[in-house]
């Protein structure tokens, strides 16, 4: 039963656990890489291809930052993604030349 007196319970004090967000690597998103490479190659001019690249980059950057990734990791993820897109675009162009 309560006596009307408030007692305090000492709170345990410990450091908050450190957590780190690990995003699925952009370079492993094969379907996204292939789709981006195809759309990138289909652009009629270099200017429109550059515009498309900026749009994709901005969307990825926004999404990764929303997850809480640090800027340095966002930059690494985007650079790796575009490197994979470039490799896929070259592969597609080589395949077209081989087929005639």
C-alpha cells in the first residue's frame, strides 16, 4: 500500500548503444544498374544523358541521406553505382557491335 511518500528509483546509467546504418550497396543493385545503363544510352544527346545522370544521382543522394548515411558514404555509394552503370553500358555497346 502506498504511504503517500514518493520514492525514487535510481536510473541505470550506461552509454547509448552505437548503431550504424548499413545500406544495401548500390553497386549490387543489378537491375537498377542495367535499367539505368539502357536509359542512359537511349538518350539522344550528351546533354540529355547528363541531365538524366544528374536526376538519378540526386534521387539516390536524397534516399541515402534520408537513411542517415554520412556524406562520405553517400559519395562512395554513388560513385560505385555510376562505375557499374558505365561498365554495363560498355558491355551493352560491345554486344550491339558484335551482333552487327
